[in-house]
C-alpha cells in the first residue's frame, strides 16, 4: 500500500519561505501525478497544488498561485512544495497525495485512499 511521509514544516514569519518534502513508497512513483493539500483548524481540506507524473505540467489553488511551486524528483520518489511569500493564512497542516493517473488534474481527495501524518506550517505575523 502507498505510504506518504511529509516533512519540512515549521514556524516562519510572514514573507518567509519553507520547502516541504513528501517521500512516497508502495507504488511506481513516476507513473502518477502528485499533489498537496492543506487543512487549517475548523476548515475543510483544501487543494494546494499538483504536478503531472512527468513533471511537465502543474496546477495550483487560487490562494497560492504565484507563491508556491510543486516539483518532483522521480529518482528519489519525492515531491516538493516550495512556499514563498508565506502569509498567516497559509498556516495549516500540509499533506501530500497521489493522483489517480498521470495528469495533474487527477490529484483529488480520495474516498478511500490513505493520507500521511502531514506536516505543520505556522506563519506568524
């Protein structure tokens, strides 16, 4: 079964940057799109961004577009989320997820699929 291990979260001041990592095991990583979601207390889980299996295309949620970048290293079975110009509204637990296919648009919240433990990002003002 697929395993997802997120890391890289922490406390950062507004305007700062963080880089999150997610190591994936249990499947052929390069065959699937990968993405990120986040969830703040009292809010629903929100789509952040996704990248196609090849890394050739990416998509982002409107609230992070232009500030965050998803990338991947298929040789390391790892997907990254580079977060720049962080805002207090970005405070959340960040989770990675595997797509249902190769295209970035296949990264959706699964009905039965697993989630990792997530990594906490806290942005102070």
